[in-house]
């Protein structure tokens, strides 16, 4: 799941990290997570589409604060 810093207005399906994310409000949930879902590249893809990402991860692992900062800095 990705937590967005700013809410989006309507439901959106978006492909990032090799899976489909279903996004609504401030959350994007991966339909079928895989090994590329919680990666810097997936974060960058989500960030370019939805703006800054607060967190990206699941119950077992998450993207580090350093990688989140890199991800959010790549939106330019």
C-alpha cells in the first residue's frame, strides 16, 4: 500500500512496479503485489502520477525514509 501526501479526488487504477494499484483518497493498494511493488522505481512511478508519497509498504516491509526522500525528490 502507498500512502499519498495529498488526497486524489476520484478512484484511479494505475500500473506501477509491475502491478495495478487501486487509488482513492490518500491510499493506493496493490491488487497483486510482487517483488517489484515495494521498490524505489514503483515509488517514483506513483510519485510522478500522484505527488509526494508518505509511505510505501506492507506488514512485512516498507521503503526506507531515505528511499522515500529520493522518490519524492524525483518528481521534477
